[in-house]
C-alpha cells in the first residue's frame, strides 16, 4: 500500500471542500483545512504538503510566509485564478502553481511531480491562449478577456440572473438568502440553479461554486469587469429577467 502524504488545505470554504473531495481515495491524506494558516496555530500533527487557494495577493503572500515558517521542509502548491500578478506569485518560489485549476486529475498530477522534487507551473489552455493573443493589452483588459473567454469556452451562456445566482452560491449563500437578496421565490432560485448546473455540466452547487471561483467570476462581481447587467434587479415579481 502506498504511503500517505499528510496534506493541509488553506482556502475558502467551498474550494477547501472541493479539493478535499478530489483528494479522497488518493495517497494525499487531508489532515487539516482552514481559511488561513493562523487558524492552524494549535494544530500539531506534522504535514508534508500544503495547498493554498486563490485570494488577494497580500493574503497569499502572508499565507505562504506562515506556512513556510510552520513547515519549512514541506512542499507548497498554489492555486490561482490568473487575475493577479503571476510574476510576484512565482517570486514566492512555490513548489507548484496551478493557474485556473481545470480538473482533479491536473491537481493530482501536479502534486505527484512536486513530491518528486520538481517545481511545476501548470497553466490552463485558455489562459495560455489569452496570454498569446493579448499582446500589449493592459492587465485590466487581460482580466476582462479571461473572464469572458472562459465563459464562452465552457459554452455556459449564462443569463445575467444565472450569473448572479452562481456568484451568490460561490459566496456561500443559501437559496433562501439568494431569494431574499434578488426578490425571488426560493423555487425560482432552484430553477435558475438547475439551469446553471446543466449549462456548466456540474452535479451540485459545490462543483458550480468551485467553477465560479476558479474562473474569477465571483472576484469581479463588484468591479468594472462585470457588466451592469449583473447588478441586483429591482423586479419583485419572482420571474426570471427578460432576455437582453
């Protein structure tokens, strides 16, 4: 039987659950999960591998610093959404970095190589394509094209309301809270959520939330990258919005 690898996951709640699910039935034994390394201050079981999820650059830098301090001989793999300065990410010298995690197989393969003392940088095909086509565009333009490109590539064709609900799900909100926020009935929210799952090819809300986080959709909801169509609707009739 293969020796197990004690693994720590530091990421948002939904992504932690998703990564833990991916690592089930593998040699990577998840011994602790947390939003930040500080939450693991009283954790004493040794770990040899840490996986750090997306976040603001300052948060990632601090998470890496704390983890390096607590497990200096361990391996550290970053998962990012590609909307932050990758040069600064690489300056932190992670043992592995995955830009826009696309599948569980990718994660497992990267972890395998990292444990073989290889430094791995894995970039989603769509991100590589965007980087080649963007030329001298600004970082803001690249981020905009990334979000739009990923949505088109997935054939999601989400309506503005479906995107609203997907973002809310990624933020951990329940159907009841989402219904109240957008003045919908819970049954209407369920209908939209089923449509989202079907279009994304996902089986449940956790998988859909992970998709939203990985593709940067949630992180841009309050910025200029997301169209005004994503703003909360004032409709109170409980019906889906009219097609654009």
